[in-house]
């Protein structure tokens, strides 16, 4: 159960953050190099089913190598988290208006009717 729960957590976590990915040849990307190097650098190195292994870095990017299919066994996928877009001027104006009306979108505080 723990393994399947972790897999679901990983899938959900990765799907919530936009990411850019690119496949590269697996040559030179050994399990020892990826997993242990990742852990030594403070990331989350892991080994999974079907020969898959990888690393999720503290920066939000990482690498996944190996797997069940013929293609997976020959490639690694590197990915990086895509930073959020730079706010437009209208976004900033809207933010200021929300704060002035008592709503803080960062904390998610709703305006309190009693304080108005």
C-alpha cells in the first residue's frame, strides 16, 4: 500500500506543477550515478519497479530513467519545473485592490464582515 500511495503522490505532485521535459539516451546515466548522486546533493533519489530509477531535485526538476517498455529501457527523461509567468500590470492592480478590500490572496484570508 505504501508504494502505491507514494506512486500516486508522485503522479499528483508532478501533474500540479507545469514542467518541461526532454528524453535523452540512457547511456552513462547509471542507477548508482543518478540515485546516489541525487541523494548526496540533497534530492530524492529513488528506485522503482521494472528497472526505473530517478531523482527529484530540490529545485523541482529531475530525471527518470528506465522502465517497462522497450523505449523506456533506452532513455531517460529530464524535466524542469516551469516558473510561473511574470505578472501583467492588470494582475498587480487586481492584487492591490483585493488587499485593499481586506483579502490577502497569499494567505487566503477572506474578508471578515465583523471588522468592516
